[in-house]
DNA sequence: ATAAACCTGACTAAAATAGTCAAGTATGAA
DNA sequence: TTCATACTTGACTATTTTAGTCAGGTTTAT
């Protein structure tokens, strides 16, 4: 059970963006250098973040990205949804009435994994980008 | 972020074992048939469960496995530890002072992932095999 | 004896991940 | 206008992980 780099990078990059977000947009190049993430990979990630209205791009010289909403209103769950980083604990299709082993009733553990999925998603629903930035400021003092 | 089949199978097999655990040991063959899990794969999993004292083996004809502790005292966390199914959310080595991107201080998101890891592990520490079996009995009524 | 069932280690196909690479397009500034 | 910067897109690929399979045992109740 592990988090992928894509998810980690997306949040890390947005945290960086939120931190350095003044009047000027932040270039992916800067984020790449500061956070040590491949520029090409960042571009893939930000393409999805833009399509899902988490960030807004500013083209041209001195261009870059800015947050499209307030940091307070961007929850981790929005970020993960945007980049297709899903929490998947059950094996079966949830809607289908078939169990993961092909039988007609749900398997012995189905409910358990479903509970786990909710437990994890609750965490993502609560945490916002703002929480993250605040935590970093506090640590620095 | 997903659960592996190994983890899923281990818990499913132990739930089956707890459910059918009478005086007689339960053979992997039976579990394999009932739960639709490859016998060879089950053997790998049970080898670890035995070494970690979750189950006890009974060799010979009519042999099989029995739980080594009460279902109440077997938490999911014990099972996952036994089979090396780890929850890994941070990228860096926790002990090391280096961050995941090679810098000397922890990255912007380190604390967040660490919180998430605790959040998930708390779930595993609370749930026992007994909870699982109970849930299934209730559903059946 | 023999068959059932545990036990072990090595091997491998398939899938997912974590990127790289190439070839653009748009725009602000000199 | 020209140029550099930076976004944009899509295809490609090496690496790693996963989810098993396979072969060859050993133990023990009957
Ligand atoms: S996980 Fe849904 S039926 Fe097994
Ligand atoms: S996850 Fe620990 S430093 Fe980045």
C-alpha cells in the first residue's frame, strides 16, 4: 500500500506554488529546480491540474502557473481526483453485485476494505493546501 | 494508492480460517477452493504467517492450519507486518535527516505523508480478525 | 506404503510506474 | 519582428513491482 510519485509530486509542486504565489506566476522550471522533480514529468501533471481547474496557466515570457482557487479551498481530494490518483482497496467493481472471486455475494473482506477506503478518503477531504503551507511556516519558526 | 493482492489474500484467507476454525485444522486446499486463491500463492503467504506466529501448521493427512492466537488478538497490523505489506507514504528514509529530493531538510510534504501513514496505521491497529468475522455473521442474519 | 498436505526457493509473465523524448504553439519583451 | 521563454501534447521506453507458476522436496495419519 503505497503512494505513487505522481501523487507525491503533484502535492509537492502545488505546495511550492502556494508558497511562492505572489503577484507573479511561478514557472515549472523553478518548481523543478527547487523540488528536484523532472520538468517533463511536471508538465504532464500540470496539464491535468489545469484541465481540472486547480491551476491557471500564464503563457509567454515570465509566464508560469498560479492557483485558480484559494489555497484554503483546494483539498487533497481535489488534487488526487485531478491527476487520477485513486485510492483503491476493494478488488471488485463496486457497483457490480459480483464478488472479487466471481461468486455472487461479496467476499468476506469487502466491507472491511470499503471502510478503509472511506477512512483514507476522509483524510484527503479534510486537508487543504493551506494546512500544508501553514504547517511549513510553523516549522520554520 | 492501492492495496496489493497479497495483503488482500492474507486477510481473506485468515478470515476464512477464523470462520471455519473448529477442532480440526483447515487445509490450504479448502481455502483455495472457497476463496478462489491460487494454492501455490497461499503457501507463500502462510509460510510467512507461520514464521510470525499468526498461525500454526499441522502436518500430515488431515493437516492444515489453525490460528495461533484468539481472533480477537490478531489485528490487521499484525497480519500486514507478517507478510511485509507495508504502508509507505513518505519517499525518504524516515530515520535519515535527508529529504526525498536530496536536500538537508525535510521536504514540504513530509509531515503530511507522515500524518497520513499514521492515519492508515491506526485503522489497522484497531481492526481485529474477530471484528471481521462478526461483521460477516451480522450480514448473514 | 501411500496419499494428503505442508514447505521452500527459484523463476517469470504481465502490469504499473516513472519517467524521457520530440515536436510543437503562444506570448511578452527587446 | 525576432527571439527566448515557457506552456502543450503525445508517443515511447526502461525499470520495478506484482502476482503468480513451477519443481522438487518433507512430514505424518491411516
Ligand atoms: S473486495 Fe469486493 S467482493 Fe471482494
Ligand atoms: S517525504 Fe520525507 S522528505 Fe520528502
